[in-house]
């Protein structure tokens, strides 16, 4: 069974609040990004997004954007990305999700990219700028390979769109808490409550809520509200602040545990 | 068969489309719906036509450049977009975009700019029609195009310096996209060329096609011939070229030439000849020829003309290349600068460095096609470029400060 579906089922059955972590492949370098990812996984993440950096990540804010630039400047290749995914999926129980942008997939060849992702043990794909109805065959190939594409619902979607997206999304519906790019802290206020409620009322799949999550205080409020929380820029920030000689894996494990 | 693109999803053949996050898709759909209403609304068209005539100064002249013609042996005509208010073709689509922004109830228009021409044109249209305006511009271009930066500020626009990457046009687009994603509700991203997600490539082309439509009737009136034999325009994103070409696409006797910047060499990073050296890719929400490396990362680009150094190109040009309807060639920095001085000195017209690329190619073409008619889109005037040209090339042409 697909690891993502397996972890999801276990978490839902246990009524857990699950964590989806995030690393930038090759940031600050390939080796450190692997160690950091392992730390997030051993810290309790059920899912991990491994972002293959693109120079123009148009759904991401400055923290992730800068990490992407650094990785690219250090010579990141798509093959490095697959190497990282292979290492993580074979050494952890966390479901590995490849997150990237359209041109990376398109240039590699959509079918080849999906096959390679599968071969390296990835469970799912997230490509924010390949839209549902014009995705260059991404979803078709993913389904063919016992994987899927996780779709993203953003504020502004109406109930019907949320329903459509959730039906086609793989396992869960990635739900963005507020407008704008990744990174800024989200105030969990009446407006976000209303939005989350709209998604809950219309989604046919469990909700993974993301953008701006960085503290236990926030996740405490979300317990029982959504089954999965996503922390992206939070982990990338921790990685960017690592000092020389620090044990990368244990620092990230701590950061992961600190969210709960 | 009559040319009828894009299709309803914004595709020109395999190019174009709308490759953007969910959040922006909804907004693009709204823009598309409203644009299609506006297109068929006589009131909207009347207002635009009024502004073209009385504010921009349209129709712009079609000038038979007899000195140039005599010297190089063909009949060369210049479509004088340089004489428009604000000095380039960009005002044609900016007025359209800002009128549309008002229809959509937006408070602010935002955009990227390279040479500053689109920025100035948008700042101008925004001032006229009462909207706020933010322009994103790479720091390198800000230094190179000071007069336009100052113009925008005088017009009440905020110029946002872009400090990332190569600090030129591509990064300005990136940052403007970011700003747009943050607030797509009160702002409209008034894209500066026939690029971006659907419906922008179509919309900007439609607004610019006034250029080709005028050329058609002016050429006939002036020469008694039904159609010109050759059309030449420079291609950055490709808006001035689409404006000239589009009304002639079904006139198969008309040869069309798009001119890309060959910069200072053929190595990656030394040019921006997207169609000549690129491969299909996806950037800034659309599919097109793209200069990119084997990992799919857009390549760094360079041209002496700030308005041409973009690693992508309009999706319609990408398709016109594939179906063989338009020929694409490139012109080096040096050839463009030579043409800049040539046109200045034998016709008394100082062209924009971007447009100088088209002039340079027309001169080459004239030698290959003696006696034929060639219409060049003189997309802008060169006032903005004089300091840069004199500082970098003055000595070679005997000019000292
Ligand atoms: C005078 C002039 N011509 C041409 C261009 C290139 O744009 P496009 O290819 O969209 O016409 C620019 C861009 O700034 C310009 O200022």
C-alpha cells in the first residue's frame, strides 16, 4: 500500500494531529538536507515534502525562495533531488512527497518524472502551478504508478471548487490558511476559522492545513480541528540557522517535537 | 482556414495556457470573462479609440524612409510608434489594461518593467484614469534607465527596486507575481507584453493590433498596393511584433520577421535569443520557448536592450515559429548600435535600442530583397537610451561628453 495512504489511515484511526514537514532538496547542501529531513521524520512527521527548487517558486515567500536560490546556486540537479528522496523513503517510515514547479517536471518529461519519483519511493506529488484540468498528464501518470497528486485549496475557492479539488486530490486536501505566499505567520482568527469551516463542510478528504505554522500554541488550537498540520518555512528557517558542528538531525528532531 | 487562436483555454497550438497556482486561476478567469465582455462592448471600444486618437496621438504615421531606402535598395517604411505619447508602443496596451482594471473595480495596477517603457506607459495610464500604480524594476535596469525611473516617480508611481538574481526583467516579473499573489483582489497585474497566463497574451495582442490595422490602410493609401511584402519587428516578450503581425496573419503573401537580441555572443548568459536557442518550457504561468538548463532552470540572459532580455517569449510567437508563419532571426548588440546611429544620422530619428534591432535586420533584409517593401515597427524612441549609448559606445562614433 502507498505509504502516504497507510500513514494517513493510521493517524486518522488514532485521532492524531499529524505533521507534514518540509525541506528544500540541496539546501544548504545535499548531505545536510538529508540529515535535516531525517530529523524532522524521527521527530514525528507522518509526511514530508521534499521541494525540488525552481528559480521562480511563485507560491512561496522569501524564506523558501531564498533557500531555493541557495540550493540552485550550489549546483542542485533534479537527480540530486531523486537521490535525496530515495535515501529518505528507504530509511524512514515517513511518506515522502515531492513538491516542485511545472517546468522542472515538464523539462524532465512528465511521464519520466513520475516514473522516477515512484522508483525512488515517493508517495505523492505536489506541483502548485500544474492546474487540475491542464496538468500535462501529471495526475494520469501518477495514478498509473500507484501514486497521486495532492491538490491545493486556497481562500477564494467556493464550496463546489473545494469539493472538486478534494475528490481528485490524493489522500488529503492541502488547504492554505490564508492568501499570499508561504512564510508569514497566520493569525488563527474568525476569518481563517470561517475558511477552514467551509473547507471541512465541502471536502471529501481529510484536510492538511498549512502556511505560517511555527509554534505549539498554533498546533494546540488546531488539534481536533484538522487532522494534519503543515510546517514549511518553520523548518527551512531552523535549517538556515544551523550552526557549524551542530548535530543537524537532532536539532531538527527537536524542532519537530517542539511543535506538539 | 482563418487563423483563430488562442483556443478557449488560452492555447496557441501547444503554447500558452495558464500554469498558475489555484489562487490566481480564479482571478484570471474573472479577468477573462470581463475582458470578453469589454471586447464586445461598444462603449469600451469607443473610450479606448477616443484615448488612442486624442491622448496617444494615433494613428501614428507610417513614414517612407527614403534615405534609408535609397542607401540599402529596398522600400523601407517606419511605423512611428516612437511618436506616441510616452514614446513607445506600450501605451496601446496599458490604456486597455487600465480601462479593464477600472471595469473590474480594482484600485491599483502593478507591473514589471525592463527598459522602463511599459512602466512609464502604465504609470501614465494610471495617472490619467485615477488608479494607483506600483512598478517592479530590477536594480540593474534602474541604474541604466534613470530618465524613465524619474518619469514614473513624477507621475506618482511607486518604483519598487528588485534586488534578487540578475536584477533585471525576469526577477522583476517574479517579484511582481509575488505581490500579485498576496493581493489579487484589489490589484490588477497589468503584464507588459504578450506573455503570462491566459488571457494576457491574447488581450495585449488585441490592444496592440491597432498598429498592424493602421499599417494596412496607411500602406494601401500611400502606395496603392494592397499589402506590404515584408514586416519586421523586434521581439522581447513580443507585444510590438504581435501588434504589427496579427492583422496580417491570414495574408500569406506577407513575409514576417521577428528579431531577437543576439547580445554579445552565443554562450549561455550572453544573449536572449529565446526562439533561436530555447526549448519549450513553462515560466511565469505559460508555456513557450524558454532559455533553460537541463534541470529546467531558466538561463541568465543578456542584451544591450533592457526591454529584450527575457528568457521566455510570447506563446503566440512560439506557435508562429513552429507553424512557420513567422521567421525569427537575431541581431547582435553591435549591429543594433550601428543601426541606432545609422537611423539617427540619415533619417533624423533616434530609435530605442530595442527598435534598433528591427532596423538593423531591415537593413540586412533590404540587401537581400532589393526593391521590395519592408515595414519596420519602430516601437520606441531612443531618448531613454542616450546616456547609456554615449557612455558605452560614444567614442566609437566620435562623440565625447
Ligand atoms: C521600445 C521598445 N520596443 C520593444 C520592447 C520589447 O517588448 P515587446 O517585445 O513586448 O514589444 C520594449 C520593451 O520594453 C520597448 O521599450
